[in-house]
């Protein structure tokens, strides 16, 4: 009995560890947020087409976009495995911890990214497949290497980062339209307070890894704080645009303003105190801002979709 139980227990432990490693390799939490945002884009695209948003088409779109996002994340970790090994918060990822080989991760990443794009081209439409593949290429070929060169990487990376809503829309509509710019703009602007708060919080880690985010290359944090405030302010009127354009109603518009002002509050607390970047209190406030950005986006899109559905 024990001879059978022991191998089974070891096999189960290994399987659990492998699942966790795949979740880390493909950045499951980030991918989940991307899929949720693509769902919002599909929802509004389907509404504009007068079609049901809850359909087999939605399944195909989210599966394909999720695959490409997962594959891109895996390839990103392959490209940055040496950087991850130097940073405390990433040193235990599967590649730097040597629980997975570079070849294994590369194969997984390529199959998911390319396979997901082909899947979208077949089961959604060729435009969505092409745009999703291009988004992956820009992320890997432009943003990822720029992280070691210049703080402009955040601006460049915001373009592929803002694409999930657009991809969901094109999966439903089969073409690009002006309304997609609204979803793109919200995601584009939101990324700056989000990623600047991460870079502020993990400034020492990024410095060790040679990642040249803005809080790493400046000493006092003033420029980072100024950008957090500017983008947080810009986000408020941009987030109201879906209501102005008839995509959602007044309830959404009021909620968007409240969420935007709340996000600005957390950014202002960090910026106006003028604390040293490395101080414990500034890191605590940066963490609060990061948490606020993570809560803001799902709530905003849920409110947008819920208010549109009520109408």
C-alpha cells in the first residue's frame, strides 16, 4: 500500500508544482486581466453589431487572446531570465530558479503565441489574429529590450498594453472603428500610474537587474510623481468618454468620475508628500497606489458593461 501511495503522492506534488510554474511562466494574473479587458471590447463590439455578446465567438476570442498573452509572457520571461535572477521578487520564477529549461519555456511560449494567433485568424477573423500577433511582437521586440536601455520603455510598452480592448472589439466586429479608440485610450493612460507605482515600489530590485524604469534613473522621484499626477488627471475625462459616446449611461459616468478621483487621491498622497524614493512610507504609499490601480480597472469595465446592459 505504501509503495503505491508514495509514488502517487510524489507524482501529485510534481504535477502541482508544474501547474504553479506554468501559471508563473505565463503570468496568469496579468493574462486574466488582459482577457477581462478583451471581454469588455467584445461586449461593446457585439452590441454595436446588434449581436449577442454571450456566444461561441466570445469563447474563441478570449481563448485565442489568452493563449497569445500567455505565450508572450513566457517568451518575455525567457528573454529576461538573467534579469529575473538578479531581482529578489523574481528570482524564484521557474527559469532563474532552474525548475524549467529555457528550451521548454521557449517552446511553450512560441506554441501559445503563434498558435493563439492562428486560432484567432481561423475562429474569429484574420484581422484579430494579425493584430494580436503584432501586439505580441511589439511587446517582445520593442518594449522588452528597451527596459534595459531607457525609461521611454514605459511609453512604448503602453501601446501593446492598451490593445486587449481593441482585440476584443475586432473579434466581434471584424474591423477597426473609432469607438475602439476609447477603450484603447483608457488602457493606455491607466498604465502609467500602474507601472510607475510598481517601479517605485521595486526600485532597488529594478536597479539590481539593470531595468531602467524612471524611478530607477532619477534620484528624487519628482518626475515620476509628476507623471503619476498628470496621467491620473487625464484618465478622468477619458474614462467618461464611453458615456459621452453612448456606450454607457449616466450611472457609469458618475461612477467613472468617482473611481478616477479616488485613483488620483492615492497618486496625490504619494506625490505631494515628497518623500525619498527609498523611504518605507513612500513604498507603502506606492503599494497603496498599485492596489488602487488594480482595483480601478476591473471596476470601471464592470460598471461600463453593467450600465450598458441595463440600457
